[in-house]
């Protein structure tokens, strides 16, 4: 559950939803403590959806839990099929019932502290924007068929904290013995040196790729050559620059912003200081960065105004079934029609960075339908990016299609089939080389002599003369890995080797391609452990031992958590009447 809360936290801090969601939770918290509030969670009703722990669960209780599951996945930008949502809903109810039985319940203070401290609810000037909160509840969530009040959102947070408080129960029984700790310490800190020999791809030129092979490849992998779905969208933009002239920045806001972002103005010392000497950080004075702060706040507040106008525009769409183009014309707002796009192509028609333009394209592919298919599902959210706020409508969807004949995509099939033939031949040759080296070393050869013997044998058999590049990596450990990319790649596959042994599987190494300037390609290699120096366990610090212990407990907790969930499901003895009706 802690992982879910962590995801919840990260999403709120993401740029995509920060403007709306961070304010949403903060205002929900403030509303919760202003005046009387209901502490109920919407449960009740007489109709029964099922039973858990022998107690009836009403349809209303089930629907509320189901909405909260959907909200959770929406916040995490994930989707689930309906049957999976139903399973998640029942398990959520089981967890909440078990928490109730154990007297576990997040308090108002805990909910408030979580929202205030963990989710960072303040905007750039440190103020709360209620308009964004209202727009999120009244406009954005209903687009996903989620309706939730202030109190219900507060209860949503409370329930997730409560479920998170059950986590220690699942970890009961997790132990980290001294032997376990010492074993993992050595796994992390023993210093290993590894020799490896790259297997040149030239050893396996591969057979000729025939026309029949290519046609068979096309039939078996036709989906790989599908023409991508394309879309045409229309959108309106509310440029932030259109609103900045009407923005006023107060001295209080400048001061608050400076204090909130003070770390951005840290003065780095030009002189090298003793690492052991603690010094107070020095910051640029506020007056020196005042213009920069005013510019940031002006842009942020301009964005607020642009967002508010875009949200009002969207509300007008919701009051009647009309297109963005019709409404834009009525309000004298320019509307833009895109060229045909695929989901990996940035929109050329927007005044944004490449990344933001690509993000808009991906939002366009989240739209579920065109107006002809579903007039209520053809719009995007109100989308706030760096330079403008956007609202999009999908006006044309051309579904992905498969090519009908091999000839349509012959050049692509030829390339893919050739790569497959070459890769299969190379893998077969690499496995043969590994077996030959293993056999030679069993008969007493050194690693280097075994490699030389394979070179000679291959030249005699195939007529291909190549030299296997022998190199070494190390000493290294998991705690002190190599910095070079190729060496790190080799190390990551050999950490657990013992000295004097040949790895019984091939490893990958990275080399520069001779054909593609500067491009890195992979090549198989045979690895041999030259030496391993045991780390001194008695020299381990308390911090190191604590980290190792936590790693062991975390791994055990995952296994225990799965067992605890299975036990809870069994104890709850779910009787799902929904599936029986």
C-alpha cells in the first residue's frame, strides 16, 4: 500500500496534473476543516451486492468503493478492465473491513498531515486556487464518469491511509539473521575481476534469405508491418502570453516564492572547501533575483487565467452537443486543424517544445471517439502546458490496418527477415563457442588458451579468420560498479561469479558499430572470473548494515504480503451476488 501512496504522491507532483490536482487535495483538506462536516462515507442502502466476513455489503457501499478504485487508477494514469476493477473493489472492501475489525483508522490529523506535508498543495506563490479545485471536480473528473464531493474525496484519502496502515501486519514474521546480513554484505561488496572474450559477429554471416522465407516471415509477423492509426484533431489554444498583461504580483507573493524556491538561488563557492567543514549555505539576495521571480509568477498566474477561460469554454461544450469549431467561431477564437498524426509524431501546429508537442499528440490519442461515434467522448481534458492551455476534439480516426500483400511492405519485410536470419545464426554460433570453451577448460586449458583454440578451430572449419578480443573488467562490486557503460553491462551479468569459474551462459557486451558511426550495438561474450577479494564484514558501518537489513526485510515482506493477501481473501469468504444475478 505504501507503494500506491508513493505513486499517488509522485503523480500529484507531475507537471501534467500539478495545476489541478495539487490544488484539489489541498482545498479538499481546507474545506474539510471549515465548519461542520459529515464523517460518513456514503455507505448504506438495503440492496445487497454480496457478503464478506459474513456481513452484507450494500450496492451503495460497493459502488462507492468501486468509484474510489477507479479514481485511484485514474490518478495513477492507469486503466483496468471492468472485471479487474470488480476484483480490486472487493479486495478494497475486505481490507477496510479488516482494518475496522482491528480498530485501525486514519485520524483527521493523519489525513491532514498527509495532504499538507506529503502532497505539496501550494501553487507557485504559495496560495490555494479554489477555481482549479472546482474545475477538477466539476469538469475533469466527470469526463471520466467520476462524480465525487469534497467530503467523499477526503474519505478517499482517509481510506487509502487506513489501508496503508495495514501494511505492517503483512510484514510480521520478516526476519534478517546475521548470516543473511553477512551474505548480502559480501554479495554487495566483494570485489570481482572478470575476463571476457567477445564473439565476433563475422563468425556467423548467415545463410541467404530466400523469397519464400521472406513471404513466410510476412505471413507470420504481419502485425509488425501494420499501418499505424492516424488521427486529425481540431484544437483551440489559450496562450498564456494573452493574459500576462492583466496579472499583478504582490510583494508578499514574491517573498513567499523566494522562500519556497530558495534552493534554486544557492551561491556555489568558487573556492574548494574542506569536505569535512560544515558551512552555512549562501543564497542570492531576493532583490537580485526579483525580476526572475516576477517573470515566473506572472507566467504562472497568466496560466491560471488561461486555464480558467479554457475551462469555461469546455463547460459551454458540456451544455449542448456542438463542436469545438462551432463554439470557437461563436466566441471569435481561432481554431486549428492538424495534419494526420500518429501517436509518436509531435504536433507541428503548436507553439511548444518538441516534448510538449508530443505530449499533446499522446493526449489526442487518449480521446475515445469522434463526434460521429460519441458526441460526449470526442474531447480531451483541458490541457495546461508551458505556453498555452489547450482543448482538443478528434474529428477523424483512421484505424490501424494490416498490409494486404507482401509487396506493399517488401523492403521492411526484407530488412526484418534478414535481421532474424543473421541473429539466429549468430546465437547458434555463440552457443557453439561457449560449449567449445567449456570443453577445453574441463580438459585443463586456461581461459586464454581455450579462446585461442576456438579461433583456430573456427578458421579451419569455416575459413573465417577472426580474433576474439579478450579484455577484463574490475575489480568491481555491486556497491562500486564500473562507470564505463560496456564494463557496467558485463559486471551486471557476473556479480555472483566465483573466482576460477567460467560463466555457464553467454553475456552481452556493448561495442561501437563499424557501420553506424558512434552507434552502440550488442555482441555476445564468454566470461571468466579471474579473482574475487572478500570484503571485511567487521568493517561494515551501522548505516550499511541497516540498509542491508532493510533490503532483506523488504524482499521477505513482498512474499509475506502476497501470503497475507491470500489469507485475507480466504478469511473474508466473499459471496459475490453481482456475478450471480
